[in-house]
C-alpha cells in the first residue's frame, strides 16, 4: 500500500480539540502509549500518534476506494449523527447514525430481507399507491416506512456486507465493532482514552466527544475515499471496452 500525503496538520487538530481525552479516572491503561500528558484531571492525547494512524487509515481507504470497495460509517450518538450522515453522503458511503440494530451485519440475510421490503415500500409511496389503500392500512404502512427510514435509511442501497467499516465511537458502537470482528470485516475506529486500541484494525486516538474533532477526522477519511473513487472511475473509463 503506497503512502500518500493527506495534509494532516497538528495545529488544525489542536484547534478542533482532538487532543482532549477523558478524565484520568476513566481511562483504559492500554491507551497509555497514545497519551502524552495529564492536564487538570484530563488525559492529553499524543497528536503525533493520531496523525500517524489517521494517515495510515487514509491510505487504507484510498486504496480500497480505488478498487471499488464499499464503506459503512457508523456513529449513532447525537454529537456524531449529523457529521456521519454528511460525510457518508459526500463520499457515497453507507451509514448508520441513529441506532445500531443488533445483528445488522452478522444476520445479514434478515437485514437484506428488511431492506428489500423498505425499498418496495418507498417505491409504492413514490407511485402513490399507499394513498389508494384504506386509510388504516395506508397509515400503518407509512409508519413502517418512517421507522425504516429512521434506522435503515443510510443503508437502503447496501446490497451486501461492507468491505470496510469506519466507527466513530468504540464504546458507543461496541456491538457494531464486535459484529465486524466476528465477520472479519476490517475496521477503522476513532478511540478516546477510555477505549481499547487493540480491537480495531486501525485505531485513531482522538476526542470522540467534540463535534469539531469528529468532523475533522471524518473529513480527512472522506477526502481520501473521494480521491480513491475518482481514481477508480478514471480506471474504469480508461479500460472500458
């Protein structure tokens, strides 16, 4: 995998508060190599390590995107939800930003069946067929559609398991991470000082509570994905028979 320059700036990360960890009483000792100091009862993350692993993650997603691979971005806590949706839409990735439904990946057959139903209902609504049904039936199906849109709207076009999963908060999304580990799906995980850095394939030490920090990390990864997708598109066009 070729290493590239991703314009990862330490000053920019400091301005976004990427270096602020959790309180010293809430840390995971395995995060010690990623912590540079303590300040006013808070662990300070070593941004040089953050830059290194973020750069590695950007290289990985660029390489995968340039080969047409599919990504899933997961971040369901309120502070991350909007940033996750925007980043995923910008890079044409699938995403989950409301609630992770247990078995979403490990029980893919069931998830796929529900997604088929979801897409069928959306088509029925677009064609106006739901409005022609009896009022009670129409209302019930519209509620189902709204529920599916809330929880599965970000993966409605996903036709198979993702090739790489990007997780914003390891603690919050442990179930999703565990499913990826079981299935052998590579993961990139944003980890704060209370996390286990050994669970994901690439762990990026960073503040997972500040919106600016989450947005900065996602923006770097999404830029790399978009660059990779552009490379893939050019390859397909140039090799089209």
